[in-house]
């Protein structure tokens, strides 16, 4: 009953170059595609919609990002109620985690990323995110260190314990400026979703590489804007420190011992399991996938028989093949 089967991700779409309205709109199109598939299998919207969740990005202007989330919350509720006929309030909630915009971090003057992270956390709190995750100051060039992770954690705790940002809901609501931005953002999201539907739907557009092509083109334009100085980036194209790029980078260490221990654990599990039961379970995964059945019961049986993730996905690959993303320019 409390299982969240899928987190619909707009985060990576934004990181790849989408604008804020596209990030939300594309994610809602994806969530709707999931909903349509489940409804076609005979479930009612109120049986599952409340357990859908979203993962969004925070990189961008403060007021723009708060407006994005406020607009998204209202639009998702409208979609659930008017398009799908949801009746339970929980089905209309936009349950989300707001992630701290790794694309906004810089290799140059990395300590400034601590300040950026604090503002990302501020945006998240002001926009009503249920869960927050901050990128670390060194994440622009390496896997975060434990020290950097602790600073991000303390940033969020400081905003809760000392700044009081969780004391109220929607503190910017009622501002004429914020309400105008929210309305404009909602209209833009609806426009993007309408365009996707008119062109054949999100599944077709992703399968054909059209969405990826549009996002990549925007990422290219943004990079040109950064290089030309049109898009201002502190430490990168303004307020620079000469010689900054000569700084040494401390890389995250690779521990061969961790790999060896995991391989040994996998070999031991395979040696000690009931081999016949595992083979039967894996055969059921392949058969159910080939028959178009719900494969979850077969996968649960396979996991219970100690089949590995690689073995289970291998059976699915035999049926469905591997997706190769089309490249468009």
C-alpha cells in the first residue's frame, strides 16, 4: 500500500538542456503515459495515482523556479481531476523530490557552489517540495567527498533548525509578481503538453529521438550563451580568478576491494541457492514477458529464488532486445 512504483524524472531532462516549463511538461506527459497504460490494464486512477512521485531540478532563477513548482502542483491536480476523473485528494498530489541542480555547479571557484546549494535549498523550501537533495560543491568535477556531502546536509538542516523555512506552506503565495509568474509558467507547460499530444504523444516522440533532439539543441544554444557571456555565470564568464582552471582536482578513490567482495558475494549466492528453482523462475520471467503479461509476479519469484538482477534483465533482453537511442541533429 505504501509502495512507490515509479519516480517520474524531469531532473535529467532539465540537466540535458530543457527549459523549466519543458522539464515539468515532459515529466507530466511521461506520468500520463504510465497512467494510461495502467488504466488500460483495468485499474482505477485512484488505486495507483497517489503513489506516483516526481524528481525535479532546481537550477535557475529563484522566482522562476518557485513559480515552476507552484504551477506544476496546480496543473498536475487539474490533470488528475479533469482528465482522469480522480476523486481522492491524494491522487492529485504532486509528490516530489527537488534535486539541487548539478548543471548549475561550476568547476571554477567550487566553494561558491556551497552558496549556490544554499539558494537551491531555499528555492526547494519556498516551493513546497516534500523532499530535498542538494548537490555538493565538488560535484562539478568529481564524485562528492564525505566532507562535501556533510556540508550539503548541514545546509538543509540549518534552513530547518535556524531559518524556519519549514514553518509555513507557500510563503510567497499572494505576491502579485509570484502569482503572475506562476500563471505564465502554467500556460507554458500546458502549451508544451498540447504540442506533444498533437505530434503523437511522448512515447512516440522519445522513441524517435525527437524530444532528445530538441533538448540537445537547447543545451547547445545555452553553451554558446555561456561562452559568449550572454548567460552570466559567476566564476566562468564573469568575476573570474585567473589561473583558476590550474587547480588540482582530488578524484574519488576507486576501491578494488569493494568490487572483489561484491563479486564473491554474488558467486556465493549462486552456489548456495536452489539452482533448479532459480532456473524455473527465470524461465517464467521470459515466458510472461513474451506473453505480454504483468511480469512483476515472475520477477518477485525470481528474486525470492536468488536470481541476480543481471540474470533477470537478461531474460527480458531476450524478449524485448536492448533500446538504442536514435541520434538526431
